[in-house]
C-alpha cells in the first residue's frame, strides 16, 4: 500500500451514481484506485498517475515465458483477423464470382459477426473451465478447415452456410488469446502490451491486403488469399499446442484442486448475479467499438475502388498504409493509457478521429487517401489499443477468458449489420466522382457513421468505470474457491456489489505517518 495517498470515496453503486462519479473523475488528474490489503479488505484512495517509462524497460520486465505467451496470443489474434479480412477486402471479387451485389456478399460478414458471440460464450467458458490451451488449439484448427471449405463452396448458399459456421468458431479466439497474452504481464507494462496485442487485428488486415495485392485483381484469385488464411490459422493452433497450459491452471492442478462442474457453474451463476451491470456496460461499450471498426474499415477498399475509381493495386496499397497507421496508433495510445488513464485515452482518441472525418473522405489521389487513412486509423485503432487491458481490468478475475471475449463478441453481434448498412445506403445514394460519373456514396455514408459512433464511444467511456492497475495475476480458475471463499472468487473489488471498505482511523494514521 502506498504511504500518504489521500483516501477517496468508495466506488459509487447504481448506474446514475457511477456515471456521475466517473464523469467527475475524468477531469481529476489523480485516479481513484481500489487497494486490497493482505486480509482481503478493499478500500479506495487517490493515486497520482505513474510517470511514463521507457518502453524498452517495460519490455524487459516480461520474462521469457511471458513473451512466449504474449507472442502466441498475438499470433492467434492476427490469424483470426486475417481470416475475417480475407473476405472484407475482396468483396468486389466475390460479388463477381457469385454474381451477387456487394450488399449480398456482406451478408456473410453479418452472419459471421452474429454467430461470433455464440462461439465466444462456448469457448470462453471452456477456457475458464478446462484451461486456455486445448479449446484454443481446436478452435484455430477448425477455423483453418472452414477457410478451406469456403474455397470449395460452389453456390452462394453454401458460401453463406460455411461463413456462418466460421463465425461460430472465430468468436472463441479473442477471449482466450487476450487472457493468455496479458494475464501474466507486469502491471506497469500492461498498457503498452495491450496496445501491441490489439494491433494483431490491424496486422491481420495488413497481411490480408498484402496477400490480395500479391495475387492481383482477377476474380478467382480470392481463393489464394483464403488458402493463406487457412495456413495461418492451422499454424497458430499447432504453435499453441507446443506450449504449456496457463499458470493458474497448472498451479491448481499441482495443488490437487479438483474443480467439479457443479463448482464451476455455481461460481458462474454467482458472478453473473453480482456483475450483470458491468456485463451490460461492457457490451454497450464494445457495440460502439465494433461499429467504430466495421464502419471505418470493412468497406474502405470498396470505397476506393468504387467511389474514388482507384485500380485494385492502388486501393490495396492505400489500405495497407491505413492499417499501418492503426498498428502504430494502437501501440502508442495503449502505452499512453498507462499514464493518462484508460478512459481519457479512449475519449481523446475517439474525439480526434471524429474531427478528422472530412480529411479522410474528401481526397481523390492514392497518396492523399493513404495519408488521411493512416492518420484516422492511428486514432481509431489507438482507442482500440486500450480495449484488451481495459476489458481485462473490468472483468471478474476468474473469468478473464469468458468475460472479455463474450462482451467483445456480443458487441460484434449487435454491430453485425454495419457493413451491410454502409453498403446498402452507399449503393442507394450517389455522388459525383472526379471523372464526372455518378458513383456509390461510400464517402459520406462512412464519414457520417464514423462521426456518430466516435461521439457514442466518447460519451460511454466518459460515464463508465475504470480499474486501471487492478491486481488479478494470482486469481485462481473459476470454481476453485467456491467452498473456501466464494466472495473472493467473484472479485471483492467489483463495482456492482462488492464490499468496499473505507480505511479505518488506525490505517489512516499509519498512512499519514
């Protein structure tokens, strides 16, 4: 416990009280932090933000084992993103191949996103119940096989059916990958490592765009990109199989703890009863975030091909540079969130991206589109860079596989029509291109959508909770403590109904002394 810190009011209970307290805290430089003593008692105090540290020194805090788990998690998330974007960036090719409209093709994206929440629930619970390793291995290998099945889909109906199954298994990757990558990271390095990890999504897009550029613009070349995606997913699964289970599950096994199904479900039901408000908040936040990503990225290549009349290679190069900006921004803003706070980083990045919309959609040349795309994705994915660690810190410690993955994928489910909405509106509204032709209005549609969503993110984050610096490294697996101390298993520091204790008079004197 830090000496001399000013005691703070306990975390507010109730939606309106929490929103009011969170809004006030946003404008106070010191941060309200929950501190738990050796007796398991918790209280809140004001702590000054940590000073920025050299990123190299933060990297050095990770052990070789920590780096292995982090890199495997990053690889899995990158492969997952490549799988998804292999379709999104080839919408025009697929519409020609199946002789369907681009809006019809984006139905596959909608179905994928809808079913990802089911996969997140199934594989997240399996990960928290049986360990991160084998559910994740099976998940990734099946994903690769479904990519191959997509290639051999002869009809559009078969294509949609396979992509629906693909969404089911894709949903299970995020929660397990994030939990495995971040659960052993030192506290001071979390912001930086979270920013890097989240950019597996942008990196997957960059690699998919590079593959698309390499195979050319012919209609049948989409299959080659899907073969590459299949190889990455199966490869990620095989790599994960080579490394041991996570620390908490190995420790539980070594201690001889047997977690029965009854123990697991009893603790799960208690967690839901206590944390339902937090669950709902995180789902709303992730709904905004997923609209943020899908409205700004999924149709961007189509926007450059159709509205800006760029050739396939130029549009793909611009997409690659756009997502390079995403990788850089997510890393930097994730790193800064360790100093300025998670919510301030999210709010600032979202509002700046909103202001950049005109510069994003108005340019006409490849160079200017590449530059504006780089800058806006710097802030879009900059806000996203905070998400993995922010969700992990808000999660009940024993459910860091299920909770972040399910919140993320339920947000995806609600935002699943994003690409279809953008395409449908753009194809029914027209603008004049630089050549004087009437073209689909992708620019205004995407710009207005992004501005609305960015404001939604800023407001939701500003009024929501934050638990930066929370300790969860030593939490046991779900169900492990159901008989011993069920309150601790669902996190006594929870915002919902936790027993937050103000410091006693004796403790206050000790801190002042």
